[in-house]
C-alpha cells in the first residue's frame, strides 16, 4: 500500500502501534486514540514523522465524519480488549466496542471511505469443541467482550449490504509481540508469564494448563490488515498460524529461552475463558495471507524486548 491516506483507530495500542509504524513507511496516517488502553510511548519514535497526525479522543465522542473526509481507508482497532475486564464491566466494553464501532461505520459511510477493516476476535467462537475453527461455523460468544465483537462483525456486514461500504472483519487468535503491557491487571498470558519468570516468580495458570491457543505473532496481524485492505475481498477471515501451543508448553518454552526452571502455580479456571483455540486460515490465503511462524524465535524476541523494557 502506497501514497494512501489512512485512519488507524486505537493506533497507540499494542497492535495499532505496530500497524501505524508499518503504514507510515509509504502512507499518511491519522491515529485516533483516547489512551484508555493505548500509550503514547508506543508511537513516541514516530511522533516527528511528517506523515503522522495524532488525534487524542474517543471514537464514541469525536466527530469522526470530519476526520474521515478525504481519507482512503479505515483500520478500526480501537476497543477495550479484555475478556475478564468485560466480565467485570460489560457496560464499558459495550460502549467502546459496539457504540464506538457503529460511530466508525457511520462516519466511514458518510465520508466515502473505500474500505473499513475491523479487528474482531477468535472469542466469537466460544467453546465449541470443533477444531479447527472455520469462519462458516456458528458463533457462540461466552463473554460480553465476545458479544461486542460478534455485534461489530454484524454491523460491518449490514453496512456493506445496505450502504455499499466494503468491510473486512479479521478474527485474531491470541496475538502477541513487543509493546504488550505485562503490568495490566488484564494482561495477556505471554507478557505476563515472561515478566513473572524474568523476575523469578511463578506464573499463575488458570486450570490444568492443557488448554491450548493458536498464538499469532503481531507482524502477521499487521500483514493481514494491509493485505486484506489491498484486496477486493470482503467478509470474515481468521488470522492465526494454524497450530496449537498449550499453556504448559508455553511455560516450558519461556523457561528454556530464559534458562530458568520456574514452576507455575495452578489456580481455578476463569469464567469466560475457552479450553482450546485453533484456526483454519485457508480463507485468508485468498488475499495472500501466508504467515511465516517460528514460535520459539518469536517468543525470544518478546523476551528480549521485555527484558529491556
């Protein structure tokens, strides 16, 4: 993608900041973020870039139509991203993730945006036993967060069918990489476990640790956003690597990389969590998505980054 004017909502967040950095290589980028979960530090090294415009504010409150005018594409990543947080506070998740998404789609329609890429989640599948998960399977959301993502996908489809706004919904599976906050109460498992083991503390596993995840490196998610935007394809796509790692294996790998032997502590399973996650990613292959993945190598990169930060 070159010489385009693009919007990244949630562009200071973990995934959004990586996408912003990549897009800035050849495009004008406007980031919208209210810093509720994103941080200005994530794009600090980009702030002097002549093609970057940063707007601090919420997608629920801003006049998005004005901001979107004369822009080409919208990458919509702004959200409150945590399952446990949504269980504790469903209203805030709904406001940000549903009302916010509706605002983005209305503004995209009114401003004549060429395509909107919506960041969805594998959580929409719930705990259906069928593996791998395919996009044509029925959704079974088990948390308020998952409900907000299903709703966002449905709004995307309706805005395409009713108003002719091309949309893509990308269902991310357990994304990890640098810039993920390990200190949040709702931190993702990989940065949380790495930080614990680096500090010689036992990571807490909820359940027996045999639950498995299709962990996806953030670079693959960035590629998927750009490839899906450039293609003529619309609809829903799984974004993952198509392989499973158990939580027990994850602890073993981190110990191996850090040369430690820290034993985990097991606790009761968490409500809203699913047992197994594995994606069929063949549909995304139609727009050129072909993830190159070496999980241990990617994990080493994150260990290195967290060690420095």
